[in-house]
C-alpha cells in the first residue's frame, strides 16, 4: 500500500521483466513467490505476441509484468539454433529488465550459454538494458562469506546492474528483489488494473503449464509446432477436471511425447497436475491425449488416450 501523501505520491511505474536462466535454477519458484500464491494471468490482454505474460504484481505505485521468454524456459535452450536465437533476441528486445537466475556459488556451461544469449540480445552492459544477477538457493550456501569470491568472479564475467543473493522460496527475499527492480521500471501508467488480474483464465493457464512441461520434458526433440488444446475444463468446487490434447505433427513425434511405455507422457501429466494444483489451490484431475495433426483429414480416429491417476 502506498502511504505517501498525494503531493509526493510517486508516479506510476510499469515494466516488463523477464526471468531467465538454465533449467532448475528456480525460475518458476521465484515467479510464484514474486506474484503470490495464485498466478495472475490474462490471455486476452497480452500486450505483444513476443511475450506471454506469466504474472503481474503491483506493489505501491509500481506494477511488475513478468514475461515468459521462449527458448530460455525449456530444454530447447541447449539447442541454440539460429531460429531460436532470433526468438530469444526478439523476446528480450523490449523488456525493461532481465533477471538472470543462477544458483548461488555455481556457474556452469549451461549458465554461460544463457548469459551469452542475454548479452547478445540486450546489447551487453553499459548502455544495454539492465541485467540483474539473481543468485538463488542462498539457503544452500553454508557460509555467506564463501559467496564473496564467487560474486567477485561474476562481476568480472559481466557488469550486472545488481547482484541479489536470495532464496526464491522466501517471501521476504522476493519483496526485497521487487524493491531492487522497481527503479528499473519506466514511469508510465499501469498496463493492468490492480484488481482485474486474479485468476482470469485458469483454463488458459492449464494449457500453458502443460505446454511448458511438454517442452521441458521432451528436450529439443519436439518441434515447436506442437500445441496443447484444452478440450474440457470443469470446476466442481475444489476440483478441476481438465482434459487436454497434445497435438503433434508426425507419428514419430507422438512416440517422443509418449515415451517408453508411456513414461514421458505420464511425467508430463503428473508434473503439470502438481503445478496446477499448487497454482489453483485445488485438486486437479488431468487427462492427457496425444493426437497427430494430419494435413489431409480429420484423424480423430487415431486418437489415443493416456489417462492416469
Ligand atoms: P526452474 O526450472 O528454473 O523453473 O526451477 P524450479 O523453480 O522448478 O526449481 C528447481 C528446483 O529447485 C525445485 O526443486 C525447487 O524446489 C528448488 N528451489 C527453487 N528455489 C529454491 C531455493 O531458494 N532454495 C532451495 N533450496 N531450493 C530451491
């Protein structure tokens, strides 16, 4: 809440913030803590086609709009082909700040690749846009002083705008991070109404989460052309019944999604379900199907069901 008197009330600030980093550094965890329990998401108000708005948090006069960055979010980052490179660059071109998440005390080849992409996409340090180093999982660092030489090393690697060691699970740390990011948001009116943002479309969210798991767990095998369609979304009190179809281009892709003995599909479903339950604070019954899109005919006949749990 804003406690300043109207005379010196700060102007509204609003900006796009990208959270990037190699898989497993804690990006989703951080996003969840930053935007609160339930992700606030809108499907109909997305500002650009380059971004997917994954969460919005308004604190005082500042509105933080968190965006997803294709290519960084999934195992596809390992591929780093040219097309992907361009996608990433496009996505980072118009954000106002980049949160580069790593694990405190670690910096491996995958981190280096992500950083190289960021630097390329943001124009490097100096006049480039602010890249803030978020050193996550601070709780796993035994002695904070051990981190000092590492931070110094990071400083030499890139002139980050800020260095923020934290634990993504900590609400207090997330609040501190927002304070640090605030000055980097441009002064401009909010894009979103403060209250209009809760839980606009759980259905949309379901599709996005399944899609994210799909790409994360298939690595760079699966072409981006694959999509997820939500066939059914029903709310029954504390229960959400969701049926979704993963649509792939070829039979071979279907095999990739399903995996040996259905293992991969099972994992996609179970990870998506767990995340959705957390985000929606509800029990989720999720049924996943895989379907090959045929250019010639409706191939519903080939539809196969892999329900579980
Ligand atoms: P992402 O792949 O970058 O989105 O990473 P996730 O958010 O899925 O986190 C990867 C793993 O790290 C999960 O098991 C998280 O629970 C864990 N994790 C995330 N943040 C922290 C943290 O601050 N401390 C610890 N100890 N673990 C964390």
